[in-house]
C-alpha cells in the first residue's frame, strides 16, 4: 500500500469516527449534576477526586471536601487546597481502621464527617462535593448506605459529587453516573519503598 493510499484510508476512518462522536455529543443534551465514584484496589482514587476539584476551581466553582478516614497525617492536597477560599476543607478521619482499633470511635468519627457532608449536599452554593474515602465508611457500615443514597438523590440539581475509596457498594454504583475502577498492576510499596511526598502524601 502506498503512503497516499494509507493516508486516504486513515482520513476516511477519522471522518467516520468524527461523525459518530459528533452524533453522540449531540445526543448528550441533559444538564445535571453528576455522581462520580472512584473505587478499586489500585492507586489514584483520591488523586482523581482532587483532580476534579482542581478542574472545578478552574471554572470558578465553590467546593466542599470531607475526608472520612484520613486524618492521622498531613497530605499535600490538604496543604494545597486550603489556600483557596472557594474550598471548604474538612479532614475528619482519625486514621485507618487498623490504626484506631476502636469500632465505636470509628463509627462516631464517621458520623461527624457524614454530618458535614450532608450539609454540603444540602447547600446549593456548593458546586462540587468531594467525599474522600466515603466508600470505606460505607463498606464497614459506619454510615447507613440508605442515608447516603437519599442525600444524593435530594441534593441540588447541578451539584456534582465525587466519592472515593475501595469497595464501593453496589447500591452506590447503581445510582452513580460515572464509575471508574482503579486496578493495581504494580505498586512501589511492595518493593519496600515508603510513601513519598508528592506521590502518596
């Protein structure tokens, strides 16, 4: 096949592809807030959520953040996003469950975090709500899943919500608009490399 033939075939494929994409875009005409879930055992779930937060700030949006499990150590995202008056940032966890080793304390802590999250989900001035590690709190039944589903269904129409953490419950997956599963292929921790600032912290 000559280079001219190859180029022509490529152009024809791209024209067909563009037509299909344009048709899909034209069909997607509904304007509403979306629920995005990042789950799975791979790295990057919280990172994806905070990437959405950065994107929202770029559009001049107001945002609320609640971190459910993390809290026993400082992170780069907390230090960064606290600089922005558009972000109301709440670190309300007390560490991972294997650190606290206190079920009643974990439930009480998660309940306080959920109270703050619910305030955001009822506030039409908050454009994006980031519920970091909420999936863990739901998985361990620290918070009733039905309460979360009800709050999501009653939130302001244009409010976006991103929920992160391993083990997303099927009930949450069913109501979410976008769900991404992060799969671990390789992780530096398994090679004995500690958590690094700017990467995990």
